[in-house]
């Protein structure tokens, strides 16, 4: 098996695209980094980079090795992390992900409790849509994530634990023109831009049925805090699970809109997702328990 140090050097070179910058990043001299890359190429029997005046570019072999090197390094980091945490949680790190809606309430509340109990563990949170989080999980960049799981039920690579479901609501700023026209006919939604995160197919189809069959979103953004600010300062509408807007509605910062006939809007499908057949680190196990406890304290809507 190749020296992990050589793989780290190669990944740094691939990411920086230049020997001098990569050497500085891994605290080596440029000749030492060059020798390390040459040794890796020799052991693999192929050229990994093409050298040119502007820096380097990866060969086809280099692209393949980069993909596997990142996974090997992530696995090595995960192993060291799990061993360091065994018996106590006074060190190490925890890498997790969250979809835009869980990241707006449930996940930060759980991380806050985790940090209070285990302040020595470094936590890294990645916020993204469920498709990208799945890729990050399978590449061992994160240990688990909390997101919409309705697309994952038949995925053999994933272990999914469902969390509470909350009904979806359409919301806007309190001074929005539509507030005086409730209950709204679905056609009224087409009068104003609709903003939202990347939507599961089920939710997108529901909105298409309410509208004219076209793509319902005028604005797509996977950062829910940005969406809330956008809605609160303009006539843009948005859709979200009730739990992430409840506090703002109760405080009068946002209001929900009622549709004629009171059609059921899609419910949330939060879940904790990890890799099937893979053990979690002690830190990830503890955070998972905290998420379940925190979720249980929230009254389902």
C-alpha cells in the first residue's frame, strides 16, 4: 500500500495545481514534494500529472488516483478519530452534514447540546442539498447527515432513521399584498416569485399541480437563512416545513398563507442518514442520540 503521506502530497498538488503552492501547504520544500510525487508515480507505474509552465494538470490516471486517495485519506482520518475517542470524548473531530431545513433549527440545537457536553471535540458542519450530502457521505467526507430522505428509501448503501414529520406551509412577509386576499386561489401564486431549496420530486410535482404545470421555483437557494431574509424584505414567497418558520410566525416576522380548499402541502421527511454496514464514531453516536432527543421535544405539526 502506498505511503499515506505521498497520497496527501498528491491531493495537495491536485488541489493547488502548482508545485510551489502545494509544497507550502504541506510544509515541504518544492524539490521534496516533487520527489514524493515521483515516488508515488513510480510505485503505481504511471504518470499522474502533466507538468507545464502554468503548473500542473492531472492525467486520466491522476484523476482516478485522486478519487481513491481522498477516500483512503478520509478513511484513515476516520479510523484515527474513532480510536482517539474510544472510552472518552475529550479529543477528535466530528464531520456531519445537514439539509437546508434541518440546518435552520434541529441540527444547530443538537450541536449546541453536543458542544456543551463535549467541548474538546471539533465539529465541522456541511450544509447542502440531499443529493450532494449523499455523495459526501459515500466519499467518507462526513459520517452522517440530517436531510430530506424521501429519495433514499430504496438505497442499499444508506442507513436511514426517520425523524418527526411537519406539515409544509407557504409563507411571506406580514405586509405582503396576498395577505389581504386569503384564502388564495392557486393561480394567485403565479403573480409573485416563489423561492425555495432544491425540491424532492414529490414536492415539485405537488407545486406543479397547484400552478400551471411549469417549474414552480423562480429562485432556488439551498441556504434557508438567505431565503428567510429574502422573503422578509420583498414580495417573494417561499415554502418550508412548519418547524423552521414557527418561531418567526409566532414573533410576527413572517406569516403563512392559506390556499382555497386548504390543499395539503407536502410534509417534511427528515431523517438521519449514515452508511449502511458502517459503525459510527463515538462522537457521531452521541450526536445521533442528541438529535433524537431534541427531535422528541418538538411537538409535531
